[in-house]
C-alpha cells in the first residue's frame, strides 16, 4: 500500500512540475515528450528493481501460483 501512495505522489508531483515548468519557459513538443519519458523511465526502473511493489490499490486481482 505504501508503494501505491508513493507512486501516486510521484505522478502528481511530476505532472505538476511539468505543467509549471512548461508554462514558465518555452518548451518544444520534443522536449516535453523527453521530460515525460524520463519521469516514466524512473518510475519503471524503481518498479523493475523491486524497490516499489505496486498493488494498484487492490483494483486488480493478483494471480497466485
């Protein structure tokens, strides 16, 4: 559950940062996509390295083997 909260805060903070940064400075569409991809890659890497273990707030049933 803690991973879900951390991921939610990260996504909201990164969206806020992107919107604020892009409104204050002229940023091209390519730069915007690269910034967004960097934020997603950081989150993906943390999940892939098993630092974060999202359960998606219990919305999806996990398969137990």
